[in-house]
């Protein structure tokens, strides 16, 4: 197998398949094996695992996954490299390439809940959408190990005080942690920003059935980040319930001047449960 982390060889493959690395598709190829090695270690793969990858490119990560697991289901949108993969899957029968946009696929038909892992170097522009796609699926993965833009990793893994809609949305479903920083110099072409590897350990999905009301309240809470949370929430309980709203804040030991970004996901869950009886709209 040629060195798929060699910049000259990757440039050769791009020329062979008439591929100009696309910013639109986030085509930045790894030219250092160390980040892949880290992702593999964190994923704790076994010979019985099934793995989903998004954007395999020429397979730098894909072939390592295939060597360690039962099956790799890789979603690729770049049709120019279809001939390349037609040849590769002859040598790696446990790799299946699904052509098209991952966000338009029905993952429920392909994999069983909790019986697969997602390991991928995600295109930056679809990071949030892909994470939400898997975490909200009827059959979510056991874990997700992802290479993402460092700024996005920081937002996803934020703690109370720096929370955002994104961090609440992810941490509602999974424990999120940054496991490694990855310099932009590890990619060709080099992007303008650094990356990070994150691990999302998916929670038991028993609370997902209540997610619609939870996120409705959270979105209202974040509607105006500069406003005090209690003022934002007043819009859904009405002024006549202001005293009840204040009592809820006291019960949860929340300062009435607190803002949405200062609450942990656990506090948001507690707040949602107590708010439901007094919501008027």
C-alpha cells in the first residue's frame, strides 16, 4: 500500500482522478499519521465493531479502520474518485462506500443502535449537522470520535459559563471531551485553522422522547444572550407566572441574574421539568 500520508503521492492521486481539493467539500488530506493513530486509540476498536466514516477521501483513515474492524461504512460525496474505490474494495471486502451526502441518507436502515461507532475527519462546514444527524437518530452510535475545527471543538465541549446552543445540543445526548489538538500543518492543502479530536460518548437515549420540549425552552433561553435568563423565560410563562418562575429559580439555587450560557445541561434538564406546568405558550 502506497503512503497515503505523503503529500506528493496525494497530489499524484488528485491529478490522476482530476480532483482539485475542494474547500466546498472540506477536502484537506492528512499528511501525518499521528492524528489517525490517536483517533484509533481513542475509539477502542475491536474485530467485532462496525464503523461509520464520513468523507474517506483516498482512505488514509479508512484502511486502518478496515484492518481493525468487521465493517467500515464510508459515505463519500466526491464521485470523481469512484473508480479509485472500485479498485480498493476488491482488496478490502469489509469496506462499503455509500455515494452521496451523508445528511440525506437513512442511517436507520443500515445500522443497529449502539452497535456501531463513528470515526471521521469531518469537513468543517457540516460538522454540527453531522453530529446532530447521528445523535438524534433512532439508532445512535455508541461513540463518535471526530476531527473537527478547534473552535467548534471548544464550543461543543464547553462547560457552564461558556455554554451555547451547540454545546447544550451535543451534551444533552453525549459526554463530550477534547482528546487532542491537531495543527493545521498536518493537512494538505493546509486549512486556515487548527483542528482538534473530540470524543462523544453517547448517553442512554431514554430522555430523547422529551427532547422537543427541552430544546424549545433552551432556544428561548438563548434567544437573547445578553438578557437575564429569567427575562427570556418570562415570554413563555407569562407575567402572571413571574412569581412561580422566581420560585423555580430559588428551588434550583439559580441566581435571578444568571444568563443562559451559565447553566449546565443537567440544570437545563431540571429547569425544563419544573417549567412545564406553568408554560402558557
